[in-house]
C-alpha cells in the first residue's frame, strides 16, 4: 500500500480546543451526577482518553466494539456487537462517545439497543459530525467539529487500521 496524499484539516491544537469545549459542556450538564461514557472502539479511543481527562463531573468508562457488514464504502445496515458493555446502564446517565458520525446507521442501531436497556438518559458525543453522508435522522448532542464530506485520518481515525496515531486530522486527497 502506498502512502496516501494528505492535507492537514484540523491541527492537534484545534482538536484539543474542541475536546475541552465538549468536556466543559458535559461537566456543566452533569455537575454532580455520575455519567457513564461508552466509547465506540476502535476509533474513539484517543478522543475518549482526552475527554475523560477534561471532564470534571464524576464518571465511569466502558467500551463497545461494533461491526457492520457490507461493501467497503457502504454499510448493509446489519450491525453486530463484537464487544458488549461490561457495566449495566439501567437507570444511569449514559453518553455514547464516537470519533465520527457519518451515515449514522451503526450509531442508530447502537443507540436503540442501549435504549432497550433502560438508561435514565442517553446522549451522543462525537468529535466529527459529517452531515453530508447522513442516511438516518440521528443527531449528536455534543459535537466537536462539523464537516461536509471527505475521507479523514488521524487522531484515532484510520485507513485500513493505519494512521490512527497521527496527532492531527488529515484529509486524504489521493492514493
């Protein structure tokens, strides 16, 4: 695989600024209440790590890992939970933490499955909200950056499991 042609889209400073802003919003909304952050693996691991260090409210963290089947570019809408939550969520305030919301198909499935478990509240937090490709009516409650379209990598976002370690977010402009 040849290295892709990359264009810097969001610097680590811009990302950090948005993470701190979101953390302040969550800290305000859940002042003295414990919130359960549910990271969606693998892409959210850097974002959630930075987010939890900035939130001042009491919190706990758990993770899910999902797989959606279909072609490389389009989901079939069939979603499988590869790693489920280890903590119960009934009666708790829960925030799903995603790296990016794109079509929304996988997130919508996760949202409805978690709602069936009876949380007190269930919200969605994403670093990147890519509205141009949204196929379902699902909107995050906490958004770092809104963008139109384009394939991006870095800060947890990958291309064939590579480039997650880049500290900035880049637009892939070519092969």
